[in-house]
């Protein structure tokens, strides 16, 4: 008890503040310190961040128009020296800049090194849908896929094409998009849409 009273008395004597005010200011300083220090990266982490950025920003490697599915699998992120690739409708995109999505441990890592057209159209994580086969999809599913394709065309560099994939020009894509839109208006019966808006 004597010690407690001495400390409290000391605080008032040396700072001119009441103990309550002193500890409140101390707590506020701790919060500010936490906030400000959180804005900086530790030296070691900084090097790692720079390396990852340099990797993502390097010039995409063009693979040509006859890439096999086996070859594409080699770009699934398991080799950190190779770019991360993903295909939609046979068109291969370099998605290395979104390593946090598609890299190992990322929420969409299963799509890397694959043509994920069916999974994206159906908004499905079922491994059986990890294929470029889009047979049997309805108009609204094709529209979802089309939106994904536009997003990828806009965001990522196209680096190749899977064997047998049909080359699609941007105008052609837009025409298809309109066609799908019309079909959808005819077919749409108010069915609930998958959560594409949160992702696209
Ligand atoms: C309710 C469930 C879901 C939520 C809350 C969600 C949320 C998100 C968010 C916040 C992003 C980041 C968007 C951005 O910053 O650009 C994202 C990206 C993405 N989502 Fe989802 N998502 C969900 C379901 C799905 C499903 C079912 C799929 C496909 C099967 C999917 C595929 C993707 C893909 C491919 C990306 C990355 C797009 C890119 O490369 O920019 N998501 N998602």
C-alpha cells in the first residue's frame, strides 16, 4: 500500500498530472505507437515484398497458340520461378500480379494452371468443374463466363492459347455478349444469381 501511494504521489509530483490522466495519456500514446508502427514494414519483410512485386511486374512470357493442358498445369504456382497462368475459354492469361488470389494457399489457387471456364460460369469450386468444357451451360451461365472473360481481358495480359481453342477477337466477344444478353432476357425467370458481383 505504501509503494502504491508513493508511485501515485511521484506521478503527480513529477508530471503535474493526476494518476488517471497520466495513465490515459500513456494508453493513448501506446495506441498511436501501434497505429504508426503498423504503417511501416520490417526491413526483412520489405525485401520479401519487393521481391514478390518484382516477380509480378516482370514482362509476361508469351507461350504461343498451341499450349497443351499438361503444359498449362506447369504454371500452377508450385514453381515460384514460373509465372502463374490461368485460362478462360482456351485463352491463357498471366495472373502473376494476383498471386494472393491464385498462388499456393490463395482462395482461388485451384484455378491456377487450368482452364477454369466451367467453374467460373457456374461459380463452383467443385474439382469436376475445373475444365474448359462449357457444353450444356445455359444462357445466364454463359453470360457469367463472358463477364469473367471481359474482366480477365481487361486486367491481365493474354500469353497464349490452348490447343484447339478458337481465337476470339474483342469485337466478337462483345457481339457474343450482346447475344447472350438477349437470350438471357428471353430466358430469365428470376432465378437467383450466383455472387459474381462480389468478385468481378
Ligand atoms: C460469397 C462468396 C464469395 C465472396 C464473398 C467472394 C469475394 C471475392 C472478393 C472480395 C474478391 C476480390 C475482388 C477484387 O478485389 O477484385 C474475389 C475475387 C475473385 N473471386 Fe470471389 N468470392 C466469392 C465466391 C467466389 C466463387 C464461387 C468463385 C468462382 C468459383 C469466385 C471467384 C473469384 C475469382 C476468380 C476472383 C479473382 C478475380 C481476379 O483475378 O481479379 N469467387 N472474390
